[in-house]
């Protein structure tokens, strides 16, 4: 006989305990909702900042902006924090806001399906627990599932292989021949951190990155004291960091040519460290700066000119025994391979585990191209939203601003369900397909003028070549378009008791006509 699953009903289930999941938990509690759980597959909070422990791991956005507005930290030790400080910050958020009672660690969501009769989600975890929830917040993160390419011969490699997000701290790199694959944000942090300890470092670069200086420094005791004693100084600092980044958006989103000036700065940054012209040629991107994520580093180029470093300006093609072979035929025999090859961003793994109203998974529904109303709601997946959903990513500012904006949407969603449902009735809100399409057409139209669509091959693009990752506007604008749930963009479904034959009480789901008659067109005026 199959073991009986433990079952619990909650009003809200949050999946993930990174910035998104913890933020959702704080906002739910502040709204008066305490009947919720946070399901986390790991044994600790932090998400990205718990998993990524590779040497050199740090944030590219200053800490005073890369933190919750409702949980300021006057004591950030550096302008750009390292992983450990951010992880500790998130642990403190979990403690200070009383979130631990809600978190179920080692709870990986394996399957989640919408029950169209009961108007709730049934969630099954790998550990054998079952939950039902009226509303689900998917905060599983865009960069939480590491991607290792299927390189021919990889299974025959006899050395050590790991991804930057799954760093094996028991493996000693000292004196080893190490290959780093990829030149994205994580790799350019790893390379300078491990170069001094390895015997030989071979970096496989498919496409060079534009790299700008990193204005990192220690935050002085006086500044910290001021931020503690005079909160307005902390606030002012955050506002300045935010304002400068908001002003950059128009160049990225509307006037990519203006960014040529920034290319000049990035080129001279490289020139200062790399004297060898041939190496500079290999390191100079052939696309407009900003098309791929701009990276920040002061020690990446200096590490590349060290005698024990070799740059192979060609992607990894295959592995023969312990020899890595690049597409241009260059070979390198190594003891370890570090994959800095990114994450499953446009093919969100959780989407295969979420079954909507018609039994299709979210991945099937999307068939390679994610889309969601206001970056939150997918049609056919009622009472469900994704934090950092499609087209909510930023290239130049803090994702915490986007997360907080989406949490405003979440709070309004939960409140609307309560108001519409009244005391006893259960209600579901399902994004109308026309509203989702209108929203996405609008986003893609704007995207066509942006730097992200100037022809480079980036992780912002999905398998169909569509940019379903980036938000093509300011964070203020995003906050504005997510400040409330517009009922005209949703179909309202109600479950109400009704009298059946013989006087028995049945439940029946009805679709409310009031909302369905309203216009679903996206109003460009919202761009504000
Ligand atoms: C190395 C690195 C550097 C970054 N630097 C920056 C930066 O400089 N600026 C910036 O704005 N952003 C940066 N980011 C992006 C970063 O991911 C976001 O800023 C933010 O941390 C995302 O938070 P999140 O809660 O949405 O996702 P995550 O932090 O990824 O959390 C998702 C959580 O969901 C859990 N989870 C996933 N699937 C399941 C499941 N099936 N069941 C249960 N739990 C599950 C995961 O274990 C994880 O704890 C960086 C990311 C990485 C990887």
C-alpha cells in the first residue's frame, strides 16, 4: 500500500526562498495573511546567494540598492557586496520578519496542478508532502538552475567538472590545470579569483564581453555611522543609485547608438590592462555594448595577461579524454573544468511541473516562448503568479526593485481574491489570453528599438530568438504597471454552493460575466 501523503491546506504557497520568496513572505504577513508556506528545496534561505559560493562571487549592483526597501542595512561593508554578505543579509530578513515558521526546507515542488472544480492548486513535493493552496507565488528565480552544455565526450572526462553555481569546495585547485568555459558574469569573477592558485588557466571564450570598471570600495565607518544614526542619508544614497540607473534606460531601450560612447570607455579600460594588441582584438566584442549584459570588473583583464593564463577565443567543441578541444581546433589538457555557462533562464524548469486549467504544463503552453501579463500571470494558470516572470529582467539596475513591484501586484491579487470571494465563496482570477497577448505585443514592439535586439546572441533570447527576459523600461514604469491587478484583464471564476437533485449541496464553478465584458486591451497610457 502506498504511504499516505501528509496534506495541508494553505491560503498561499510561495515556492522559493530567495529575495523573491522572502519578500513575498514579508509582504503577505504585512497584509495580514499568515496562513501560508514557503516551500524551499534547499536547507537554507538565500536562493542565488545561497547556491553561488564560487570564489569571487559578488553583486554587480551596489548593496544599498540591491536590498529590500523595507529592510535597509546601514552596515553594508562594501559598495558592491560579496555573496556571503548578501546571504547573511537574507538570513537576517528571515529572522527579523518572523519568516522561519512559514518555511519548509528540503521541500522541492515536483508537481503542481490546478483543480478547476475546487479552484485551488494541489502541490506535491519530492519529500512526499501534499499541499493545497488557493494562490501560488512562483519565486523559483530566473538564475537558479545551472546549465551545463551537452558537450560531446563530456562523460569520458576523468577529471573534475562543476558549474560555478555548484562549486565543489572540497576540490583543491592549487597547482591544477583548470579550464573555465564561458565569459559571462560568473566566469569573469571566477577567473581572477582562481588564477593565482592554479598552475594553468585556460579560458574558453565563445563571445567576448564588454567589461567596465567596477567602482567598488570599502564603506567607511563614518558613512555606516551616518546611515545608522541618520536614516535619511541611507535613503538619499539609495535614491541616487537608483536615479542614475533610471536615467540610463532610455539609451538601452530607445537610443542604442548613444551607447557608442560607453564602448570607448570600456575599450580604454581594456587597453589599460591589456597591452598586447592581438589579445585585445580577441577580447573586443563585435556587437553594441549593452546587447549582452555589461560586466563590471577591475581584475578580469589583469588576470588574463598573467603568464599562467591562456585565452582560447573559440567555444568548446568537444572533450577527448582529458583534452578540451575548441571549435578552432585549439587543445588544452586539463585536470578540472569549471562551467560558467549560465542558467536555464528562458526555459524555466519549474514550468514543466506546473499543470494549468486544461491539464497542459506551463512549458507546453509556452512552447519555447514565455509570456505573462505584466510579467506575472499566464493565461490558463489561475491564482498563480511568477516573481521575476517573463520580460522583467534588468541589465543595469537592481532586480530587487522589480521584485518589490511584483509583490505590490501580489498583495493586490490576494486582496482582490478576498474581496471578490466574500466570506464563503471561492474565487479564481485567470489572465485573459487577449490581455496577455496585448501586453506581450506591446513589450516586443518596444523591444524592437532596443539595444537588446541589435543582433547579438545573448541569454536574453529564447530558442525562438525572442527576447522574453528583459524589461524594456524604467523600474518606475514597471512599478506603475504592476501597482494593481486590473480585473478587466482577468476572467473571474467562482465556486459557490448550489442545490443539486435531492437537495444535496454541490459546488459549481461559474465564470463571472461582469468582468468578462470589460475591455482587455492594454492601454499604452500606462507607460507613464
Ligand atoms: C552569480 C549571480 C550574480 C547575480 N548578480 C546580480 C546583480 O548584480 N544584480 C541583480 O539585480 N541581480 C543579480 N543576479 C540575479 C539574481 O538571481 C536576482 O537578483 C535575485 O537574487 C533572484 O531572486 P529570486 O528569489 O527570484 O530567485 P533565487 O534567488 O534564484 O531563488 C529561487 C529559490 O527557489 C528555489 N527553488 C527553485 N525551484 C524549486 C522547486 N521546484 N521547489 C522548491 N524550491 C525551488 C531555489 O532553491 C531558490 O532558493 C545574480 C544572479 C547570480 C546567479
